[in-house]
């Protein structure tokens, strides 16, 4: 019986990829917290996951050449959104460090949870292969 990693990993592979991408977005927001005019961005994780699950796979634009430019503002089939600040800054920067840190921490916990689930599934496969 052939092994199908999609059935073994389920949605966790896609979740890991999206959470890693979201960590980069949130990290960029934190790095630019003092940059005048910088607009904080975020990925709607729930929308991206539901889009990936309904589509069956992570979708992107079809390109016929490696030279094609991918559009900005879309990741994993979901739109990259601008965050609305609770208290706008006078210089136009919409990064709120407390909000970004909280989102980054939550995203890191979700990433570790998905990683542990994937690790557990691979450990079960190894145990089955070894006959333990």
C-alpha cells in the first residue's frame, strides 16, 4: 500500500507553512514599529486555512515561466490585510507593539502545536515500520 503524506499529515503541513509565513509578516511589523508611515499587515489565518481546505491544496497563480512576477498582497490564497490600529500614531505608523507581540506569541504557540502533532505522526510511522 503506497504511503500518502497528505493523509498522514492532514492540514498540519499547510498550517505550518502559513504560520511560518505569518511569523515573517509579524516580525516585519515589529521591526518597523518606529518607521514613519509603515502600515502593519497580517494574514487572516482562519480564512487562509479554510481556503486551503476547500481548494484541497494551497493555491497560487499559475505561471508558465519562472520570470513571472507574483502579485503582492496575497499569500496561500488569502489576502494580506492591513491592521487597524486601536490608537493611531501621529506619524502614520499603524504598528502597535503590544498587539504585534501578542499575535506573534499566539502564532508561535500554534506553530509549535502543529509541529508537535506532525512529529507525533512521524514517530507513529517509525514505530510501525520498526514493528514496535
